[in-house]
């Protein structure tokens, strides 16, 4: 539908039920274009997130085509995502219930309205069918556990009078009026891995939404920078029946406006390929932005759509994401995109949040011993995006972490991120247990990871058993590759039932030289980073001694394997599956061998749906008592038809690009610097089932990072290279 910007951070204005006086407008274009033009890391992350999203959607479509009846039951009825929400009311000293400090009832009413819209049950919404999606399978709940892990209502009232510029003009979205977006969010943000933050503000660009033309709210797409995530909206619009909140949450789940790419009512957006242009949704027709001379017309249009030559459809004119005053639906295509967004790490982390949990490890939280050293990433790696931990999941606790360049905006300017002092980050483990983990490794290079746990809580990670895992050479298949493995917690000689410090260090692989070996917990990465988390080891004997529980994708089968070191009085293993990491369903059982020396087991799941699938074991004793294992996560991937590999990377004088294609292909190779400037281009034609090598001329390249963009018959694959 419009120009081919990839996924966008969306600073977007929302609409309310129309008024000739109050006229909400969109503030997105200026902010988004500014970020694209001035922030190479942001631009690259937008591209990568959109690529991930399209892979997820293709996988979902493939599985639906292969087994439509199963998908209809499991994908529509069984999967319900719940997003924990915190509403920050940033008032200026007014009493609760006044204009800029809405009452609890107004806030809970707005959340209830949002849930009814996403359930398709709000009065007047279109019935489920070819035009309307009906139930989106996403719901929202005010948090019940706060950042200090005590009870909360999910409503956080703070006085923003001390924020420079806020009282007079609120938040600055598209003008110089008001406080910056960062200043407001930094003032009261809760961990974006555990909560979706909604910031209710007095004004945006000096306007409060009671008269004239104004921006009513804006939200960012997931997966860019965690510190940007969240919705900002006017207090006057945060109420039942106003479209602002569901509209912005649509953006928070990767939806564009249906007129994306149009600048006014005379310009039609490009829509040659509906999945990659415009709003990237194929069941919404391309339409123009219904404004002229800076004035928006909120009328639901009828008659002939000048962009298609056919009649205007309710799929766009009554769409919550359009600028009209008759909003009654999201489309099935928009639902598909929103559910795909829930599989992104920045949204799937909500499944393991303590924000809505009824129980919490231990009764109190005391921060683990301070670390005796803090790794520092070299300047070459701080902003390059060469390596880094984009996301971390350890034993069913997930974090949307951001790489070093993103972490800078949180104040972590050395690459080292210390999250060990927050109770919301606590990772529960069992003494003697096998702990699965999944890391998203940001670089397209070979990489390595090492994990330490300070078992005696002295802060140094230097004792003999405190290095629990080290992989020196992980062969990445592309940017943001998911890597899964496990480690074992000792059963004796460790501190239990108290928070301990866990450290993860990531770096490029040792194949690039001995200088990249993570030799100690104080290792200073050249390109990667270190992150610390709190671990809580629960004492007590395990029902069985589990050596490992793993999962992998074998063709279209999710294969689960586990091994025990010993078993006693065991009855069976129950295999459980979840699509949100919280609600599990039994899918099979395996009888226990009860061998004192243990046994190996396997289970194949061929009847799953979706992109991210969670599994756990329930080990049941003869007396009916049971114990759950840690979580295993399997992410489906759509196999690429062509493979691109970079040889001799990092390089000193030259590197090679190996390109294999299963069919005759037109291949365009481009090399760009970090600003997006084109430095090299070459077009070649390959034969069926051929492998070719391209060696670019890099004599004029200075030391630093570059992007290799390979276009194979219109499909782009991006790799990174480093000149030393």
C-alpha cells in the first residue's frame, strides 16, 4: 500500500469519535523519518524486525495450509496472549479525578474497553467474517506485582512537574514544545521486558486534546529500542469509547495505518507487493490519506476508491487504524500480523513476567553480592552492532535486552548491563537441575557465549565450579540468530534459597583469533557485551536427576529429548506445550523407566501451531507428587531457498561472499557502510544448484563495520563484515 519503509517505530496519533472542534492528527511521519535518517542502528533494526515478522507469518501460513483444521482449533481457541500493563499517570499536582489525573475507574474502564475491542465484543463492532477479524486473541491486564515485587494496582501516579518543560507543554512529539519523550519515559518506566508501559500525559506538543488540532497519542513498534517502547497518550483521550488506546496498541503490535505511503488525498500508496509495501496487510486496499491542506477529513468514504478503481471497503473505512470516526473492526490480515508480533522477543517476554504472577521465589529479595569486576566493551564494539545479546531467556525467564548500542540509551555506556539488583529479573532454578537457555546473538558472525554463577555469593565468579557453560564457536546463520543450550546447577556446595549473581558474556568466536577468548568473568569484550542477572537456587532433592531437557526442529517436527542420571519411585513424564509460556496443555505421556542409572527419552510433536512454542516436562512420582522441568523454547523458521556465507570475516585486505542458489537466479551484491552509503555493487547470474564466490574490491575501505546486502531474485539477505 505505500512506500517500502520496513517496520516502523510508530509515533502515531489516534483518533476519537469525531468532533468539528477537536481534531486529532498524526505525528508519526516526521519522527520516524528523522530516526531513519539520523540513526543507522534504528534503521537496521527496523529492517531486521520486519524480516523476522515476515518469516513468522510465512511459517504460520505454511502450517495452516498443511493442517487447517488443527490450526483452527489450536491457533484460534487455545492461544490467548495476556499482556501485563502499567499505566503511568504523569500529572502536575492535580487531584485524582481531575482532567490530567484521571480516576482509577476511568483507567480501568479504558482497559476494559480495550479488551472488548480486541475480543471483538464491544457494542457496534462488525461480526467476525471476511471483513472483520473479531477476537484478536490478545488481552490486557493491569499488573498485580510491581517492580519491587509487592502488590500493585497497575496504576502508577507520578507528579511530572519537575520534568523540564512538562507542566506547560507536556511531551514533545513533533515540535520543540514540552519535555522530550526520553525524559518522560525515563522518569517512571517499569522494566519493558515485564510490563507494557502506557504513559498518560497532560499535553502533547502543548495541546491537551480539548480543542483544535492535536496529536492524541503515539506508540512505537516492538523490537527497536526497549527504552522507546510503550504508548504515550493524552489523559483526555484515555477513556471508554475513545479510539486512541486500541489504535495505539495496534501500532504496538506492528500495524501501520492503512494509508501508509500516502501524503494527502491525491496520492495513492505503492502496492505492487502487498506483503512488503504499504501497511504490509493484503486484505486492506490501498487508500489515500484523507487530508488536504493540512486538514484531516474523518468521514468514512463511500463510492469509488481512486487508488483501486473499486468501491471503498469497510476494511479500511471502518478500520481502527484509519483516520475515520466510524471505527468497528480490525481485519483478519491485521490479526495475523499482530499475532506474529506476539512471537517477537520484545512481546513474548511478557509470558514469563512476574507482573501477573501469583507466586514468587522466596519471600523477600536481597540483591546478590556486588560484582568485583565489570566488563567493558571496547569502543569498536559499543555502537557497531557486530555482536551482542539482543535477547536472553534462562529457565523460562525472558528479557528483551537490546544490544550495546540500544543499552546506551538506558545509561549502560560500557556494554556491561547489571540487572542483578532487580527482583523482577529473578531466575528460579533447582539445585541439581538442568537449566535451558536461549540467547539471540545479534551478529551475523561466528560468536561465543560463556555463563558464570557466583554460587558462594562473594562477587568474584572465581571458584572452580562457577563457570557453568562456554561455547567458543557458534556458527550463526544470520543476524539475530537464536541459540539454545543448557547448563547444570550443582546439587551441593552452593548457596541456596537466596539471590546469586549470574553473568553472561558474549563475544565473536575464537576462530577469529585467540584475543577473542572469554578467558575469565572479567574479560573485556571487543565487540560483544556482558550482562548480569539474579538467580535463585531452590534447595531440596529433585524427583529425578535430570541431566538435560532439549528441543530442536527436525524438518517440520519439534523433537524433544531428555535424559535422567537416576530415577527412583518415578511414574511418568507428562509432556506439556504452551503458545504463550504461561498456559500449558498436556500433549503426551511417557512412562518412567525407574532405572537407578537413568534413561534417555524422546517425544515428537507434529501437531503444533505458531512460531514460538514452549515445552516443559512434568515428572510424576508413584505417590502423585510432581515436579516441572525448566522450559524449552522452539522457534520455527522458514528455510531459505538460497544461502549466503561470508568467508574471511573479520578481514584485513579482502573477504569472499559465497552464494548458493537452487535455481537460476539474478543476484545483486551491494556493500554499504554504517550510514547506508553504497560503496560497491555487482550483478551476476547463477545457474541451477550452483555455488559462486564474489570477492569485492575493498582496498579503499577503512577499518570498521560494513553491511553486505545480497538480493536474490528480489529477496534480500543482509550480512555484516568487519575490516580490522
